[in-house]
C-alpha cells in the first residue's frame, strides 16, 4: 500500500478533521478521499494535480480545500 493510501486510511479510522497531503507528487485526488465526510481541511497543495473531481462538493463539512501550486 502506498504512503498516500495509508495516510487516507488512518485519517478515516481516526475521523481526523484535516488531511494534509501536500508535496507528494499526486496527480489525481484519490477517490477514497470523497468518503471522508468528517473533513474540514483538505490540503493537496504543491502537487501535480491537473483536474478536480466534482465529488469534492459532496464533503459536507469541508471549509478549506487547498490545491494551490498544482497544474490546475
């Protein structure tokens, strides 16, 4: 299991309100992130993301979504 998947699994188990995945060379937002309804802060800054999935709008508690310094 890669590092990002492990971090997402840990976050889901702990129901942590923030998920920081900056500087990891991520190209797409993993679909498993959209199951983390408890998230308030989601940080994908400084990666290689070029597209966003509309499913991010389904995160009901999300207040901060940082995708700065990507390829968007």
